[in-house]
């Protein structure tokens, strides 16, 4: 029987690690052996410990509530409906100062709590919160608000998805529709503040590379419509016809209000930003692409390494690790070439894989069907390696057309913690040549189960974690886990076809090249063209996919480092535990220990796994 994370199972699973709270005798048990009055039974130390724990969790609750107020859309994604009519405050010096002051206040309050009085999960939460708060404070040194969007992220894209009626924003009742109208007015004000921030960024030397700006412009254009019914924001209105809960008179009112909203608020907001970026911002775009080219850029990139890997690594160390991995994986690819008896060198093999029709689907429907089919095959094999499973399911969908041109080849959007809204495994079908059949198994493992969907859903469903941990995360943990999950394919009986195994190598090669290219771009002066050529020379990826990847690394410095760094760290933890425990090592229990406390910084996870291994001997 598959296990889910009930309160009882969580207590059982955590009992072997994390220094669980000491089990104290009950009052009835004490009466048999101790005649002291009840008020004297708890020692002063125990009362202090209880107070410290209460203070700590009160701080966590306040900080989480504050975060939801400053980022209310995130509340919608985790199913808290009371924020559904709100949007983030506009970017301003006052709002930035307010956020920084709050972080400093959190740290001050935390440091007044005696860590030595804490036990169990509270110790883990204390350490995580302290690390994150210090890192957040440090991040304010780098003026990131001058670069509030690019082709990979920004409210111009995320809000369109939210308002489409196909995402987390509910559109079931009259109040739901009214909530979104109110939220949309807040969004329009925020869009205005983006223009102000980016204009100030130009004046202060903070501007996006021209190549990225050119990709943002077409993302805005679909939202500038003459006919409101052609807007993506009209999607919820189109759904009204099937809604049995809303009266016909209310439907007519909603339709009119939404047409007005699109014509008078949303379309003008997108048109205004489009005009600014195309006519004013683009002419000021920079030819350089590295973060190190911006003011305080070298320190900023070092910060991005720390933030994304949670480890003390230099750009040089990561670059050299990447070069070594690229060479190793190329050697494995040559073995596949020999196994399939391809007559030619590796470069020719890459070209064969890029161009031969047998490796590519002809329609979007074929892609979605293939990934839906492999989902069932993988799900049936998971019990071989896991003993805990998420209750939330996931769906396979194509990336929406309005954002497909600049989106990654695949991505994952988490479902609701209660399982009522499934996760979404997005496949980008914009260019079918960028979705080879041989990546079917490895990509599904990475984005869905036992990768992102599996890990994130378990984290959200664990009971008893502070909200900042339940809904927080670390790129190095999430992406490191997903890439480690890919490496489990053969253990699950997958990758038996040599081309599917090549797909696994191809995906790992992508992550290895990221180490080289990301550091090359942001620490060693590489150009966009140099980075593209390096990936062409060392993989069979489509040129369009490579270009999108390189521009992604330019837009999100350091994020791409987390995959291989995280995978290496988790694999090293497993290898060490296997060597220490020998025949006592149970891979299912190891995976439980990695996943059961949610995303953790690598040093904290490593210490936890070591304690668990010590307790098994």
C-alpha cells in the first residue's frame, strides 16, 4: 500500500533523526511516583524551552504572513483565498526599505531566542530561517529592483497565466470574478512602477542585454488587443456559459465588467510597458551579457552562487567541475553511438539525432499523449525505490502559445497542498524539433515523478512544518533532487532502449554544460555567441533550444548551477551512507530522509543524513 504523509507517519519517520523532542511521562504516570504539586512538575528549564519554541514559531507565523501580504499572488498558489483580490505593492524606495527593515527585525527577534533550548524540528527551522534571513538582507546590496523582468520571469507573463482561467486564480463564484478585477487594478499600478524602476536602472547603469530585451517585446504584444474577446484575460468570461452557480443576470454584469477591465486597464497597461521597452529601453540595451558587467556585478554573481547552491563554491571551482563532467558524459555518449552501430564520429551522430525524423513527433497531440503514457509506466515502478508518496496527482499540458517562444523546454507548476488542484507538467511544443523522443523518459522523471512533482508535493503535504518551510524551497535541493531522480531510471527498469539512455545522458550533459556556460558568461567574460557555440559543439540539442537556454542563463545568473551541484551533493550523501551501512542500507528509507523535511540547504541536509546513518549502525 502506498504511504501518504499523515501526522502519525511523519512522527514515525522523523523519530530516527533530527533530535526529536524528548518523550516526557504523562501527569498520570508522575502521580504514581511523585507527590509534588502539578505546577512544580515542569522544571524551569522545560518552561524556558516551551517559551522559546512558542516565540520561535510565533516569529515564523508573522514572517510568513508578512510575506503573503507583500506577495499575495503566492498565497493564491498555495490555496489561501483571502488574498485573491490583492497584488504586490508597486516598486518604490519606500516598499524596498520596508521589506529590508522587516528582514532585519526578524533576525533581531530570532537572535534573542536561545537556540540551545530548542529541540527537534525547531532546531532545523531556526538554522534555516537564520540562514535565509541573513541571505535576504545581503541581497539588498545589489539593486535587483532595477531589473524586475526579463524574457524568463516577470509579472507580465505570470499575471497573464493567472488571469487566463487556467491557473491558480479561481473563477467559480461572483466574488471570484470581483476578486480578480480588484487584483488586476493592483497589477496595472505595479506595471507602471516597473517602468519607473527600469528607467532609473538605465540612469544608474543597470540595464538588460539587448538580446533579452528583444525577447520581451513579443511577449507583451499578444495582450494589446482591439477586441477584448481576443485577450487571454477573456478566458474566464468564456467559461461563464458552463457555470451553473452564477445567475444569467450576474453573468451579463461580469461580462461587461471584464470587457471594461480588458479595454480600459489591462490592455493599456501592457501597451504602455510595450511602448516604453521598445522605444526607450531597447535603445539603451547593453551589448555585454555577464552579471559582472553591472555595478558591483562580481560580488553580485558570487552572491547568486551562494544563493543558488547553498555551498561555499567559487566560479572557478564550478567551471572546472563542469568541464570535467562534459568530458565524462561525451565518453558515455560515444558508447551509445557504438551500441547503435552508427557509422561516423560523435559530431555526425549529434547531427543525425538532431535531424532524423524518427526522433521527432509530428504534432503537439502526439507529444502530450506520449508523456501521459510514460507517466503511468513510471508511477508503477516508484514503489521499488520509495515508501512515501504524494497524494496530489499531476497533468501533462502544452505551454500556452503566448509564452512558448521564450519558455524552457519543460517546467513544473505545483498543485494545491490538499490535492484538489493537480500539479502541471508543462511541455513546450512551440518547436517540435526541440522535443526529441529520446528525452521522453528522463524529462518525465525530472519534471514529474519522482522529480519535481514528487518532491514538491511531498513537501507541501507534510504536516507540522512551519509554513515558510512547507512552501519555501531551495533551487539546489529541488533541481539537484530532480537530476538525481533522473539517475534512478535504470534502477526503476527504464532506459533499456539505448536512445532513451542517450536522452538521459543528453539531459545530464545539458546540466554539465550549464556549469561551464553560466560561469563563463558571468565570471569569465564569455559572449552569448561563444556560449551558444560551446553547447552546439558538445551536444545534440537543437539550435533554438540552445539559444533559449543560453539566454535563460543570461537572464537568471547562477540558477543553472544548482542542478549538477545539488545532484552531486545528494549522490555523495547516498554513497557515504551506503559505505557506512553496508547491508543495512535501504534506499527507500534514504529517499524518505532526503524528502521528509522538505527542501533544505545542502550543508544542513548532509548533517541530517549523517545523523540518520549513525543511528542505523
